[in-house]
């Protein structure tokens, strides 16, 4: 009997390296090798950038209508390979197929590709009088480097790639060393319809490869999502090549629950705000401030939701929570929980690893009775753990929410939308949600303030960020 391969194994076979030369990539849940990623050398960055540079002019000259059509065709190709991509993503990244996870992420790739295909950046007439005329238009920048993380590797790659291609740039993609195979597979699928050289991957576990790409003299723009430390290095590199930058550096988003919120009504949305992708999400709810009058009810309702959400291997149907993607992240989460307990935190639910599920699993956790100043509150945990802080005066909660360097997202929870908006207006974050957290729309710009980075993605603003402005005056 010939061996029957699953759809993701067929897709993987298209991109993976020879085991003799490639790097073994583990299944995040089981630790078993799922495939081998190519290990490219620094010199291959130069080859990739040269290919992208050589293809850029012709791609630009195709014009918006043709590029839009090709982006729709690329979306169709992703759609046609959706299950294979989702299964590979689930194994490599760890997120379950079900829930707002792997299938959802691949679906978002299709949505954001189509949005980039249909969004139009119109010329803007600035002055139009008898004597003066000035128009602002946008054109391609050149070659864009798309450097991505391991938490939402496919969706974030598309956020970087799709607008860049739409505007006539070519792209060199550098996936995280933790999730190279699913991104390579995505690029391979997109390249079923894109002309050669328009989208070129570089894959390596050597962080110098990313550094070389960001600093390359022929890179005109770097789209980066990752840690603040690496973001700083990219800013330094840009002093030489003057590459334009969009930096999405994660956050430590606060949520404020006002006294008039209905604990039962908000519990499930609070849960997903914090625990989507098992907490490994840049704009997840990472610290929750709850008014003392409803504090216990909110904790009870939230803990009830946590208890009924299944955690386990991503390919097993029904699971909606998975492992931490890698051992280093598991250690960060475990250390923060241990420290929070030592500093008076009360574990309401979870609070420990789940070794029976696998080495990288940590139970979904709520820890109450914490204050600002505890590391779990002040630092980005990036895992399935939500610290809860009780407050008496909303002024204190606002001061706490604004008190850290991070400023990606925030949320306000209340039965009174007007009151919630008044609090929202005082929070310093790129996006403030009301009665939800982290919900994104392809037409609504997204980006951070303070140390969460700069630059906007999505919609018309996203197209502007991968284009160079040109004013024709007279
Ligand atoms: O990120 P890095 P890592 C947070 C999370 C996590 C921490 C580290 O708290 O614990 O970041 O994650 C490439 N020039 N977030 O180590 O190091 C690297 O190869 C150019 C938040 O994965 O920032 C990878 O492709 N590129 C985040 C990418 O940068 C370089 C999502 C990100 O790696 C480089 C994930 C260099 N000098 C983790 N060095 C978010 N914003 O949501 C490395 N890279």
C-alpha cells in the first residue's frame, strides 16, 4: 500500500530541506520533529535582496489593477490550501485548529490579502486655486524587508507582505527561527501566482541573518514585529541605510472594568481578550484592573470560563488552548507566576504547568490580589496568565494603565458606552477597545505608541506606510 500523506505533509514536502542539511523543527505540543528548515547563510541575504531588487521595477510597472488581481489570486491560492496551512501552523506554532486559532489565522490571511487588493490610496489634492495646484501621490519605495515573530507567523507575514506588494514594492520575508516552515509554505503558496522575485524568503536560525537584512543597503523599508530589544537594533541599523520603519513591539495592555459592568456578560470576551492564542498575542489583555464593588464576581465569572476551555494538542478537535510555542517562553511564564505567588498573588485557577499534556503546556491561570510593581503585572508575560488588580478609584486605574512604557492596546469594560468612552479618551495606547480587547479589522489602522513601536498597519494608512510620498506642485 502506498503511504497516504496528510495535506500538510504534502505541502511541507514542497518546502522543507534535506534532513542532512536542514534544521529539525519540533512540534510545539509534542516535541517530535515535524520537518527540516533550510539554514541559509548571510551571503544568501544579499542574493535574496538582489533578486527582489531586480524584480521590483517590472512589478511596479504592472500597475495597481494587475497587482490587485494577483493579490486576489494569491488569496484564492491560500484559500485552496487553507487546511494544509492550518495543520502545519498548528503543529509548528502549537495553536489549535479550532477556536480563534490556526484555521482562523489562515482565514485572516485571506481577508487581509483581499483588503490590500481592494483598498485604494487616492491622490490627495492639497491646493486647487486659480494660481496654485498641489497634489500628493504615493509610489513604491523599492524593496521591503518583512521580519516576523513566532506567535501569529502567517497573519503577521501577510500584514507585512500584502500592502507592500500592492504598492509596487517587492518583499524579502524573514520568518522567526521558531516558525520557519509554515511561513515558507505560505510563501510557496503565494508564489504559485506571483511573478518570480516579487516575494523572496530567507530562512535561518542565525539572528545575524535578520540583522543583515535590516541593515542591507538595498532595503528601503523594514516591517518588523517582535521584541523591543530587536526593534532597537533595527532602529540602529536604519541609521546607515535610512530604511523606513514600521515597528510593532508588543505591549502590556491594561483593561479597566468599571463598577457598572456586568460580570457575567463580559466574562467570555475578557477571556478571549487575554487568552487568545494561549496569551501569545501582542495586543492581548495582559493586566486587568477591576473595581472593588464587582471584583469577586468578575473573578468568579472569568474563572468559570477558564475552567471550561479545553487545552491540548492542536490537531485534536475541540481544543482551543495550546502550549507555549517554545521552552524559553514557557520558562518566562513559569518564572513570572512563581514570583507573583511569592509576592502575595492568589491563584484562582491554574497556576502550574500541565506536564501530562506536554513539556510546553502551562495551565490557563488567573492570579488575583496583585498590585503594580509585581513583575507579572509590569512585564509582558506573553502566555496564558492574567493578573488581576483590584482598584477603588478609577483615577488610580487610569494612572496604572498609563503607568508603563508600553502602549499598544487597552480596553474599558462598562454597561455605559459614554462613560467608557470618556475613560478610553484618557488612555495612552494605539487602540482602546470598549467591551472587547484585541479585535482587529483590515480597514482600521493598528499600531502602538510609546515603546510599543511606531507606524500604522492596515487600510489606507497601511498602504501609505509602504509608499513614498510625491508632491506635484504647480
Ligand atoms: O523575538 P525577536 P523573539 C516578545 C515576547 C518574547 C520576546 C522574544 O515577549 O518573549 O518578544 O521573542 C528577528 N535584526 N514577542 O525572540 O528576537 C528574529 O530572527 C533584525 C512579542 O521571537 O524580536 C525574528 O524573525 N531581525 C512579539 C524576529 O526578529 C532580527 C511577538 C523577532 O525576534 C534581529 C513575539 C536583528 N538584529 C514575541 N535579531 C509581538 N510584538 O507581539 C533577531 N531578528
